């Protein structure tokens, strides 16, 4: 490990320590997250998913940031993606149980509020499955488009707000990597199981687990970007 790695780890410990050491800090976080879920989704993904991308860059280059990487631009993009992720959580966590009930599965709507059961496991899996099959590919592709856009504009914040040439960028995407790695491997083998666990956890732990998954999401998509550039 390099000196920068120790500094990076120490900074993370100092940043997260108050949530574990001081109950008042954690309680404030939980209450604010409950009352302002969309704001917190923007902040969490702006910080944590971007952190994951920085870790991915460290794996590739040995540095957590570099010229043209656009860490601030990536944070802005991840913040807005975080809003759509929160929206997806609400839509699928509400809609999927109602669909299951419509299909004749008794207790599907109320199962998520009760203790662990086979029905609760089935519903949590169904929520994760539908969300990751319907929403995740769109979000991941949009992230890839913005990733290419940020790099092509030198990573600058002003460049982020220039016109995005969607048709041109869609042709530049390595669809072999996007399909065979991002879609075919990470969605069924990681994201569906991970989000099934997320929906089985108590609400307070869902918040923490989703935050950790934000870091993993950034790492995975950063690794996919490395595969594309190789």
C-alpha cells in the first residue's frame, strides 16, 4: 500500500466514525434521511458512488484522481442518478407487491412489513428482479453515456453541461462489455441477490446497506470502463 492509500483510508474512517461513535449524529442522519429522502439520495450517491469510481481508478492507475477524470462532474451525475435510483426503489417496492397480489399471491403487499418468511423472501426477490431487469440497464447505459461525455470534455464541470451527442456516444459504447459484463454478469450474479438482501433488511439497515452498495456500484461501472479502454 502507498502513502496515499493510508491517507485515503484514514479520511474515510474519520468521515464515517461520528455515525458509529455518537448516537446523536446517527439519529440525526436517520431522521433527516426519513424526512428528506430525495436530498439524501442525491448526497449519498454523489459521495459514495463517486468514491467507488475513485477506488476503481486506483485499481487501474494507482491514483484516486487524475487530470481529465472529472471527479466533481462525476459526483454531479451520480447525484442525479441517485434521484432516479430512489425513485426506482419506491416504484418497484410499491408496485411489485401489488402486482404479485394481483397474480394471486396472498399476503404479498403486507409481507414486507412483517418478520422474515418465505413470502417475504419471494417478494423481496421479485422487487429486486423487476427493478434490475427493467430499470438497471437503462441507468447503467445512461451512466456510460455521461462517463464518455465527461471524459471527452476533459472532466471539467463546464464541459458536463455541454450538449451530449447521444447518437455519437451510443455508437462509441463497447456493447460487448456493456452486455456481457455489466448486464449479463453483474445484474444476475450481484445486483439481484444484493438488492434482495436490501429489501429483507429493517429500514434503518436498508439505508446503510444501500449506501455501501453505492460504493460497489461505482467500482463495478469503473471496472467496466477499464475493460472498454483495454
